[in-house]
C-alpha cells in the first residue's frame, strides 16, 4: 500500500484492476476524505474517512471484499 499525504490529493491509483480515487471531502462544512472505487466506468463503492490513509485502507478492503 502506498503512503499518501494531503498535499498529493486528489490521489488516483489502480489496485487489483479497480481504480481508486481519494480527494478532500467535497462538503466544505465537514472534514475528511472521500474515496471511491470503480472499474469500467462503474462505481462499485465509496466512503468517507477522517484521515487520508484510512480512506486508502478502506478502499483496499472494499476491493478485496468485492473480489472474494
């Protein structure tokens, strides 16, 4: 798993054939980082976490759950 920082956002990478995107929460009144996973122009899951590294870990876990 790569280590990312807030400075490097938005962050995009591929894991097990799925695209991961992490960006600051678009809701300006709430903190956190939004993550989503997609493949072939279809979004499979998304979420919100307080820390950027937690968002990346959540995206990885969601992908692993999808393929298991």
